[in-house]
């Protein structure tokens, strides 16, 4: 048996382990005992992260659609079809008739190359990835307030906080190794404020649980700031020396009295006052959030309001403070950093900036890179349905299950003239493709991943890909070269050298340095720089932090007499994303074999629903069935389910209405009706 150092392929924690191989198979994992995030521990997904690698359902050869069916072919034919069809459509309809989706599960190097191919080879900025659906509002909101849209502090600092303010994250299920740190902090004496509509497991550890109505986050946070200002508890020195816009903030939040907030949110005035005082009086208060904050039509407002609260109390730039969004997938941070977004190149360098474009044109030896930002995922799908996007190249994403109002996503993809999907399994999206390209899993390629705390880590190749499968970066190079733009690299290290030269925040993050430790946190501008565990220490990235007060806006779709329940969605401990990996893992599938709909006992009684009954859930967009779980975890008139199960496709129901700035859909709230069916 041999051991190979690797990074867990699931959530954004970035836990490290050694893959144990026997011959050509991965047979187990051994957690790294010294790694700063997991310290010798793993969650159940991490312990079982190797099984799907060996699945008999892995794609092992290219597939092309002939006579309506996908059939096996060789690489020569598959690559020829892909390159010729993309070129043909570009030449016939223009570069912006193409759309490219990158992947939060691919390496930094692969995300960089896909966005490079889109821009340099096909001259379009229509490139995006699933951060659009989870943390695009974080990138937008924190960039506007702080100048940088990333987690400000480090995971290791959680246990040093005096107060943890946790909102919109079921951390023990979604980021278990960070959830463990929160519980450790509580045991060391930290106070824990939880703001969540559901009674998640962390509620039992909370000193106070603000159980707000879904979608009322801005009102509650404004109410806390109202109390903090009224009771003169804010950090005057920090506000005066390091921020701007305080008077406007004070004016807006003055309207959010405890009584007014109670009417909007359901959070009692007394509980709001207790939470505000607890947060404001702490020396080190750390605010942690995830998609319960971001996945709203007001997601950017929610993020800006979190930033306002932290700045008001001076909780920025110091250990165990900050605003800390937890990234959902293992490389969603890195995919953003690499410019797999329609408006920026790597390092968040604007495509609209002529100087930046000239820099990339010179490096890539091309002319006339497009200065206009491209389309987001949500906009690409709408354009595909209208016929404006003619072809899409999708790498490692499964929008047919993960995007809202998924019946319309399937219609959009089916309306394309040409669809190519690059993946390790025949996902629901791949099944619709004209060409399917078999990719390597995380264990079968070398490359870097960037975790939620901006830690860039090197993962090594343990085994060869099955059959004819290839690493994503190799496939991209071949397609680009066949399409007329030569792209050749001898190794991922060579790709990283190019990233270093073009991306200031990654300038000093080289393979030789990453081999020697447990990663480096950006910004790391040169090889002498140690990395940056804490952002905004002496000044904000944008200079002064900007208070950007927001007024409360209700959900885009509220319950009514016909659709009288509010559905909210999320993850469970045993599964991940659309289940393509975890549902091919026997232990995880055994523990959670099907979707469940959480429903309050009072509601269940009125509807004649008992535990494990099959229920049908219907929205204005579609219907699905799931097993009922009668539980007090959810309040009355709210139900909860997950998007892991193709048999219960919850995104058939969710609302595609999106945030006007970040273009993120409102996964966290839509109106539904429910009936018992068995």
C-alpha cells in the first residue's frame, strides 16, 4: 500500500488526508494529523471520499450522440466534433452565442484554463460557475463594503472568539470540521448567537437563538445595529478612523426599532436586545454565514448588512473577528479567484479595464479581448431558452439538478444547437449532451484548490484515470489547440507559473512552496511573503470600509391562500450537492437513501400527515414527492428539503427570481402547497 497527499473533494473546509492505494485502486484515507484545518479528523463524507472513485459508473470513454443515443467513441472523433462545432457556431452567430461553465470541483489550474479558452480562443466573456448560485452575493457585497469578497479570517481562529454570531449556516452538517471548532469555542467559554429560521443542531449550544422569519435577515441585523447605536455600544474610534458613511447607516437603522423588527421578523424585542449587547460588548466577535444569507433576491443586501454590523463594532482586521462566509464546495473560492466569472479575469481583475485587458492580451498573445462583461449562469440559461446562446461547454457542473426552476433549465439545454459536458459521471446534465468527455477525479490529477479561508493547497495524483479518461486541463488544451488557439503545458505546475505572473494575489504561491507545508493564504504577492491569514488588518482593501445600509425587502414569492407553505432548501450531513459522488458511496447512501421533507407537527396533524408518509410538494413551477419528517426543527408553515436526490428534484420548485446585483437565485424561499399521497 502507498499513501498520497490529497485534499478532500467535498466542502470548502479544505481538509487534508492521504489517499491509500493498493495497486490501481484507492482503498482508504488517512487524515493528516498536523493539518491546520482538520488536525487528524474527518467528517463522514471525508472518511468515505474514496469510494466513488472506483464506481463502475465512471465515464471511461468519450460519448457522442448518434441517432439520438450516446455511444462510445475515441478521443480523436470527440475532440474533432467539439472543436469544429464550437468554431462553426462562433463563426455563424458570433462569440457571444457560446457559453462556458467552469467548476467548483476542478482545480485552480483547470478553472484558469477554461476561462482562458473562453476568452482567448473563442473571444467571449460568457463564462461562469456555480458560485453564481451560492456566494456571488458575497463577492459583490464584501467587494463593495471592504474591497475584497472573501472570508476575512481563518478557521483556526474560531476557537479564540469571545462571541460567535452564526447565521445562514447549518455548520455541523455543511462544514463539520468548522462546526466542531464552534462547539470547542463554546466549551472554552465563548457565547454563541444563532440566527436561523430552523432549529438546527447548533441551537442546542446557542446562548440565544434568533429564529427569524425566512428572508428577514436585513431587518434583524438593522435592529441589532439600532440598539448598538442607541445604547452607545459601537466602536467610535474604528468608525471614525477606518470607515465612511456612518451617518447614512445611523439614519437608516433608526427606523428598525426592536418593536418594528419584531413585527417583521418574529424575533422578540427582548431577544434582539440581548443579542445586540452580547455582540457589541465582546472584545472578539466573529460573524460566520453561508447560503442562508446569500441565496436570496436580497443576498447582496444581506451580505452588506453583515459587513455593516462588523464594522460598527470594530470586528475587522483582528484575530477571531471578521465576516466569514463559508464556501460550499471544495474549490468554489479558487474558481472565483481564477476568473471563472463573466466580469473579471483571475484575481478579480476587471475585463472592462483597458490596462488589465492589455496585460492579458500580451501574455496570451491575442488581440481584442472583449471589454463587455459576459452572461451569468442564470442569464445564459435564459438566453439559451430564447435561442441567443447556441452552444454550451459545461465542465463538472450539473445545472439540470442544481439550478432553480430546473424544468426550464432542461428546456434551455435541450434548445441548444450543441452541448458538450465534461464530467466523471453521466450526470443529469451530461445525459442531455451531444458530446460527453470523461474527466479525471481529484485522485487522478495534480493541482491546487483554495479553501474557504483562502488557503491554496496542493493535491497530488494517486492513480491513473480509468479507461480513456483525462484530466480536465489536458482536455481543455486539446480542444483549444484544435479550435485554432494553441495551448500547451507540460504540467499543472507550469499553469500555476502563468497564474503567478498574471494574478497579484497569487504571485508568491508556487508549487515549490506548497510542497513544503499546508498551503498559503492569499494575498501572497511574492515568494518572500508568508501569506495573509487575516484581511484588512491596518486598512481595508479599498481604503476606508464603506457602510452601505439597506432597507428590508420581502421575499420575491410569499405564501398565499393557495400556496400556503414556505419551502426553504439546503444540505444534509450525509450528502453533497447533486449527489453525483455521495450517492455512489455505500455508507452515505445507506444512512440517507432518499429525500425528506421536514414539516412541523402542528401542520402535519392538520394535513393528516404522519412520519414517513409520502407527500407531494407543488409550487407554481413544478412538483416533487418526498418522505415526510415530522419535526419541530422547522416552525409552523415552513417546510425544508434538500437538492441531493434526483428522485425528489426540489429545484423543480424553487424560484428563479434573482438578486439584481449578484444575479443569485432565491433558493431559500418559495411558496408551495402540500398534500399526503401515501
